[in-house]
């Protein structure tokens, strides 16, 4: 599976961005797709995931209520709608996929940069 993340950019605090992650190589089915981020000097942080089959989602406390993960079957793509962005949201945002029931994410995209200015 190849993952291509896009949609990042430079925005001011309070703005919104929508990130996309398109999967190719096979059609998603019994998968969980997740969004992560890595801020400069910090560890990889889980943000959200979505079960491709059920649509069930889960969020990290740090983004719940501000970020929304969603999926588009036809486009084999997931999205991360990010609202009320803060300077501390500045990071490289990555998407990843794992099979349902498996803990480890097997495939990762290259990431898209988000910079939030104050």
C-alpha cells in the first residue's frame, strides 16, 4: 500500500486545514487508517484513527473536539479536518494504515508539513 498525504501549509492560529491521505496499491477493506504527527524535537504522536469498515473513530485527547477524521470509499482516501489550529499543532503530519486486529501500522505516508503561526 502506498499512502500520499497532502493539504499541509502555513496558516495563522485559529485557522482550519484539511489534510488528505490517498491510498493506492490495493483497495482498503479490513483496515484501520490513522493520522500521526511529529513536531520538531518531539516524539511521534497519535492523533486519530478510523476503522475503514465500521467508520468508528478514536482521537487523542490533545485534538478531540478540534480535529475530525473521515473516509471516502470511492477515493480510497481519508481526511483530517483540523479546526482552531494552534502554534503547538505545528508538525509533520503522517498517515498510516494497519489491518484490523493488528497493533502495528505497516505502511506510512511521507507526511505533509503544517505550520501554524501565532
